C-alpha cells in the first residue's frame, strides 16, 4: 500500500518497543521503504508464516479490504494485532484478534508518530538555476543540480527549494516571502547569485555552488562579500558538499557570515554615494 511519513514513524515506534522488550521481529515493508528502526525489511509474501507467532499491523485504516484479508489470511496461524489504526469499517475488526484503535466510533487516542524524540537534522534551503545561455558551453547547471539533488537524497537531508522568479503561475512570489523562508533554514545551498546574497544577508552560512565552468558571477560575488565557501562546478559532488556542510554547521564560518553582511552594507553605501554623485545629490 502507499505509505505516509506518519505510517513509517508509527512503525518505527513499535519496532523500538519490541527491541526494548527483547522481542525479535521482522518489518514487512513496501518496496520503496528501507525498513524499520533497525533497518530490516522483508516482503511478507515471501516469508514462511509458520516462523512467526504474531502479526502486528501498525498505523492506517482497518476495513474489510482484499489486501488486509490477504495479509491476515496468510498469517492466520499467528495472533493478529492491529495498533494505532483507524477503524473505518467495524467489519475490519474481525480480521484481527485484538485492536488498539487510534480512532473509531467513540474512541480517539494520540497517534504514535507523536511519541519519541523529534528529528533535529539541519534544514537546507536550496536555490537551483537553469542553464544560462549567456555562458554557452561553460554552463554546467544541469549536472551541478543533479549532483546536489543526489547528495540531498543520499544524506536524507530535510530541504526545500527557493523559487527565485518573481512570478510563477498561478500566484506571484514576492521577495519578502523568499527572505522569510531563507531565515528559517539552517544552511543555504545556492547555484544562484541572489541565493548566496540573501542567505548571508539573513545570517545563514551558504554553500555557493558556481554552475559555470571556470567560475562566473557566483564566484565573483562571493569574493566581493569576502565569503570563502565556493564549490566550483568541476568539484561539486558528495565529498565536496559533505565537507562544505560540515564547515557551515561547525560554527567556524560565523565570523565570515558577519563579515559578508558588513561587506554588503558597505557596498550598498558606496553604490548610493556613486549614484547620488551622478545625480548631483550628496
């Protein structure tokens, strides 16, 4: 069946309890999941039901469905328990020996996803850029993006994409919205000049990934701001991104972030004075 994040968290909670109780177990998972709390995972259709004493069905709807009938029928010789489930049809109860309802008529209990410690992984804001025709065959945007996406997936990092275009159907995107999102990230990974600038403006360390072979405006902007962490297009990959993230999270770049913000303010003051002078205004 299709699994949700809450389904997997509920399964991990129960798997953790079984480990604490010293009860050996296997986790039966869908093909796109990696397993339970200890990483184990089996296809319940491939195992011998005689090798088990209990079937524990965790999280989700309980009803008289063909799939649940198939599952519980295969393990008819086991004691069948349903935990943290929504009883959608009372007829579904007959498929199990006992049920601990998450919700049913007249019953409401906290979902098991609320149990256990909350995740504390760093949140990454990512600004991608499309291929920039003005750089011709020097553009490596597509390959750099692929490397970043594969790294995010491999490291299971929580991340969100920063849309930098002002208008995206069906609704406009305003700069204040993007800046507010950046401020809620722990680290910014940016292929864009303005992702770099706005990340540092918000006081966030930035992994600047220049998508242009040989370096272009992202590298030059990092130099203008005195920001030391730039990964050239030719070097973007797991090793370089791991090292860059570690530096960002270590605190060693805190002074550089503050310095970049100061460079930004000074640059604005200099540009204002230049324009004022050209307009005959001080």
